[in-house]
C-alpha cells in the first residue's frame, strides 16, 4: 500500500484485522489526510442513524484526529458526542467509554463553552457528558482552567433546581476528588444528603473522602496528556486477536478453588525483631515502642497489624510527604484523626474478605461497638476540652468520613442490642443535649 487514497479506502469499511499498514500511511500523510477525516465526521453527522453499519471511516477518523491533536476538528467531534444515546451508540459504539474523553482532550480548541453546554445537555449520552466533564477536570489539573472557574461551574450544577441525572452528579463528585479540591467536600456531602449520587457508581461519601486524598487513581483512567495513539484500537474485540489457549470448565474450577484457598488462608504471623520498625506505625524501633507495652484496649478489638490492613485505604495523615499533595494533618488535628480512624475501622466497608467467608454478624457488631465506644470516649473528652456545644459544630471542625449523627446512631443501636442500656442512654443524652444547644 503506497498511496493515501488506498489507505483511506482500506479504513472506510469494517475489516476483520486491525489495518496497521493503512494507519501508518495516513500518519505519514497527516496534513493531507485531515480534510478527508473531518469529511468522514461530517458524513456521520448528516446521516446519523441512516449511516451504513459497515462504514467505519468516521470511527477511525475520531482516533486519528485525536492522535494528530487536530484542534480544528473539535467542534465536529463535540457535535457528534452530544448526539442522542442510541444514535451515538450506532456511530461509535465502545468509543463512548473507551477513548472519547482522550479524543476530546487532545483536540480541545479552547472553547470552554462547548464543554459546559455538553455537560448540561440532558439529551446527550451520560457517558459522553462525563467525558466532557473529565476534560474540564484535566484542564484544571493542567493549569489551563482556574480553580474558581471550575468550582463555580460545578456548584452551578450542584445547586441548580434543574435535575441533570444521578450519573452526572456521581461523576461530578468523583471529578472533584480527582482534582483534589478539598474546599468542595461540603458540596459532595450536599449531593449525598439530597440523594443525588448513585452509590453503585463510585461508592459512599466516605469513599469520596478517601479518593480526595488518593493520588494513585487505581480505579480510573487518567486522561492521555501526551499525544494519544490510534493504535490503542488494535486490542479491541472487533479485530482478530492472536490465538490464546482456551481454558476448560475444570481449569476455571481449579483456579477458583485456588483463589478461595488463598483468600481464606490466615495471614502468616511475622516474628518482629527488636530492631524492626514497630508494627503500630509509630516509626520507632519495636524495642523502643510496643515490645514491653501491655496490650492496649484497641489490641483487644484487633491486632495492630489488622488495624493497619483495614486502614490501608485511609488517607495519608502526613507523616511522610510529597510536594503538591494534600494530607489530613494539614486540615485536622491528631485527636480528630484518631477519633475518625476508630469510626472508620468500625463503619468503613471491608471489601478484602471473600464473599463466601463473611465476617460473622455477631463478631462484626461487637467490633463496631467496641471501636465506636472508644471513639465516643475520646469524642467526649474533645468536646469538653474545646467547649464544643453542638454536633454540628464538631462536624464542621473535626468530622472527616462520617458525621456525628451517623456514627452515634449506630453506636446507640449496637449498645442496645448488646444489652448495654447505660451506654445507649449516655449516647442518646449526649445527642439530645448537643442538639438542644443548637436550637438555643
């Protein structure tokens, strides 16, 4: 294949194998190819649902124009991306969730209004709208979009009387976390209080607090800030792939049995040397820290190593630091963090256990009650020391993952169930007293 026209003809129609040779020819003739690629998008916009299902030039055009970072194509791509859900699915299929965000970002021409209009567009596909939103977030992280501009736009949506859909609200909550805009945690809380976040999408409010301080992005693809490559398509299921060894049902059963054994296996006990770092996480040597200490009240609930495991997703407090990152210690004092960790150990979802070996309900409730009782004791000390009068005042200054009402209600129920009426009444009395102070 030697000419651009032959290469374009090759990618005009659906092929069983990825047309790498044709794509390389088009790359070698970038400037000459761009008008043809834009014309393919225009054809798709004209014909929409009537476009021949085997016509693919517009599909390849999206990825090639993204790779070429063709700013002139952005209005066409943006117009295509806000077509109704079924039409967009017919035209670009899996690209809606597997590439559209990067294509939009790499062709973005500075027209912020187009991004905003697309996000507001309730007639457009939700995943496509989320792609536009992720572009705005990446522009903020790049320093191209100001924090004020992004915050104002997101708050305009959050506090608008016009409903734009739970999926978009959920994406907005996560985008705020991905951009690490801590000032907007109250806005995320508002979305949860108004029941406008689908928790099946990105989890509960406490999960968003974790995400706010998480710089690893383990569950979400970061936008391609270097030029994207259309060759990402070659691994798609629409093309023939190299033959792989097929597993039988027995093979799969053996794999599942092995996984079950590994997950059910108790963690090996590691002998701690006197000069090893103390497992409590203090940073001191074991001999200078917990070696000769009597077991603490917390150790009667769970071992220090278990606590460390279940706090693995808990935000970094700031003992070790990297420039440009947020840490809990920058916003909350050590007492507030300690109380919050007890509540987190009690209430945060423990996803590490295999579903076929759940924690017994009695054991779970006992663990929750003991952690929350410890948190309650420290909570009472703190409100007394600081003269805090209301639960709302404490929430504003010190609550991190859960509000006072959330965890105190749980503690009340658990203490009643376990036959501890005195504790239950003390918690109720505290809540009544601090709520009454608010009314005065």
